[in-house]
């Protein structure tokens, strides 16, 4: 166990830095502040792990997991969290012990939890990281330069009925299929809670990835819509500037989550999408999702997700929605891209295999 006597910046050098902090220049840390009442989403905080609970590992900035031990020092971000099958949490530091609310590196206060969840891992906050002028360092300080909307690149949005509906598999499979069809493609996670799973999944499939942590948000829950919109525009435009012809954008959680609902109802993100792929866990959720989108005058070009893992569920979903049900293997195929995605393209000099 680490001896926790003087609170110096040397502690940050031996701490585990979480994925949410991956863009931070660690040389900028000049001090630690215990003015925790001033903490806001995205602020960097040094903590000691006091008690291991649900999250037994930390996702590191180096994009690997690290087993946690009592006494470990960790640098995380203060943040909110929305996860129906895990925690609802607030970006506050208001006690001697706070909670690890996401393994990607988000700390705060758990306000509610799924009944199957164990107690959160408890953290002892030691100090907010500060710059040479004494200001709390925030991941927003390290965001990509803001860029205006890019109107040339094709943008495909991937939405889902809920958490764990298969959105990430659908999004990354679509990106992989586009790549195999000869397109320069990029993956973007535009909303959610900072973690490397989705990020790595895009890159495992061959698509360079960006996410909302790249535009200065450790999580997007409770962020103003205009900030999420601006982040989306920068992520898409940056992907295009790096050579992407098509950007696959995953939107976290389900259609009833407040930011997702706002995006679908009326937003610059909605207006920029050239097509929607919808992920659902079963046939009923597929029908419900399609119905909700129809009420918003939107229609997906296909259904994917967990429903596509079962031949019976696939048949049911196809029958009630009238839409093609595409498995991850289907999405890998150039002929699927040619049939379902190529008609949505804004511009490309390449031919899609038929």
C-alpha cells in the first residue's frame, strides 16, 4: 500500500492514469487542490482506491486493463454516468469517499444502481490536478481543435433500443464491411461514458477511431445538446480531414435516454445523418424502435444487433418490421454494402463490389 503522506505532484507520476485522461499532457500538472466543492465534469482527480467493489480493474490510457488493489493511486475524471444496467451517478465530490462509476475512469457519486449490481469501488479523493496558474485541469483543455460541419463525407448513424442491444458490434461490423468494399472509413463514438471497448473494437476491424473524449468530454450524460452537437461535428470533420469517405457514428444507450432522444428529435446530428442502422436485442424491441423512429419521421435502412443472432428472432423481426435483418457477418460483406449502404453515399470515386 502506498504511503499517503505529503500530497505532491510526484504521486501523479506513480498513479495509474485512466482511459478518459489519455489526451492529457501529464507535464502540465503542477499542483493538487482539495477544493472539491468546485469540481465539475471532466476535471482530473487523483484518488486512492479505498475498497474494491464492482469495478475490479481500471482501463488505462495505454488502452489495456489494470487490476486494482487497495491503496492504488489513480487519475480519473469527475463525471456523470447513465447506465440502466449499472449505475446512475452524479459528477460530485462531496464526501470523504466517492465512487468509481465507470471502469474507463469516471469518478463521482452513485445515486442509484441496478439491483444486481454490487457496491461500487470506493475512492479516497486526494486532490484535483491543477495547472501552473492553480486552475483545475480538465479534459476539455486537451480537446481536438473545433471544426465546422463537413458536408462531403457520408455519415451513417448507429442507434439502439437499449444498452447491450448490439450497437457496437453492428457499428464496427458495418465499418469493417465498408473497408472491405474499398472505402476509407472511420469510426466515431459520439456519446456515452469514456471507455476503450468501443474505441478498440472499431480499430480491431480496421477503422481508425475517435470518440467524445477526443473533444473534451469524459461522459456526455447531462452535457448540453449544443456541446454534443459541436463535438460530433468536430469528430466527423476530423475523420474526413484524415481521409475518411464514410464515418460510422455510434450513439450510446437507447432511444429513450435523454441525450439520444434529443438527438433523434431535433438536432444538427440528426440532420447530418445519411442513414441509420438500428440495433435491437429481440423482435419486440426491433418493432418498438422502428415505431419510435417512425414517430420522429426517421426510418432505418436495416436492423442488426442481438436480434440477428437467433434465426427465429430474425424471422420475427423481419416479419413485423418489414426491414432486412443483418448479422455482423452480413455487414462484413461487400454485397451487403452495395445493396443497403451504397445508395446512401454522398460522394465516392470508388465502386462498391456487387
